[in-house]
C-alpha cells in the first residue's frame, strides 16, 4: 500500500513538471478538413488560435494575355481594264519634263571625215540640213562636229567672218527675243553672266555684224536638233576644241 502511494506521488510530480507543461501548452497540429466541411462550426471546433489547413489544390495554368496583332488594311487594287472597257481613264501624275535624248548620237561626235570642197583649209562650212559643222583640212578631209541649228522660222544662210572670240561669254538677249518669250510666259533676264548655266556655254565665235554666233550650250542633248533662234550651238567640249583651231577673220559659210 505504501509502495502504491509512492508511485502515485511520483506520477503526479511528473505531471506537474516542466516537461509536462511544455507538452500541454505546445501548439496543436493543424486540423485537416475536407473542403466541403469547411463550415463555421468546424472552425469553432478547431479553436480560436488553431490553423485550419485545407488540402492544396492543383496549380491552375497561368493565362498569358498577348496583344492582338494589328492588321493593316490592304488598299484595294484597281481592277484591270478590259479591251472593251470604254470608261474614261483617270489622269496620272506625270514626271517633270526631261530631255528625250540624254546621250549624243554617235554621228554627232567629233571625227575626221572625207570632205570634197573648193573652200580653202581653215574654212568653216555649216550644213544646217544635216546638223554638221565642217572645219576644212588639207588632203580632201575635214573635222566634223555635230551642231544644233535654228528652229523653223529662224533658218538663215550666208557667208561671214569671225569678228570676235570670247571665253565664257555673258548673254544679253535681244529685245525681240525678250518680247517673243514673254508672250509665251517665259521671262528672260536682261543680262546673264558667263558660266555653266549660261546658254552660250564655254565659248562664242561672233559672226560679222549679225546677232548670230557659234557657241557652246548648257543643253548638250539638243545637239542634232533644230531648236535655236538662229545661232549654231555645239557641245562645250567641241566648241572649245574649235575655238583653239580658228582665229578672228576665219571664213564661215552657212548653207
């Protein structure tokens, strides 16, 4: 009996010891409940300080929102017109005026050719119909250049001499030309100094007391055409070559 009492006293002491107190006040493990039982009364059973652990749900796939592509609206292409379609065609934008010929035709390049004439060597003969200028040489030959000549209504013929030579000459349009061009809406300057933009080009050979000249040009694509107001125009490189070969007093025949 006495032994039993001692055992009871030892057991009671163990219950009141620090280890028992730690076990008594230790945080309780979480209560796992089913989602369909997560009701308020279950929370009350769990106690005010308890944590309720619900079963972890499967991770949901992440939705990524991408901006919708922006599609450009295609312009409607004009329908092809059939051969029997007689509807009027809408006008289209035209390019700025450009020279029809950008390169000189081979026959208008300087070259030495056979040339039968009674004129003395050193004479200049201008064939306005074929757009050639000949510088007569010895031995029945001539140096031939392509030229531009007077347009219809401005043709002329005759024999003159070179009375003056000028390098990069200034241009003073005649009053008749200024009046004529003004009527067309083209206004010419009273005077234009020499230079690459000058219509007389790099050199000028003045013929007698006339207003006509053999000169260069700022529009080389017009060589071989009838476009001038009576003057004989040459490419700048060609008129420079001729300028070095002739002197004041040289006879010039225009036919």
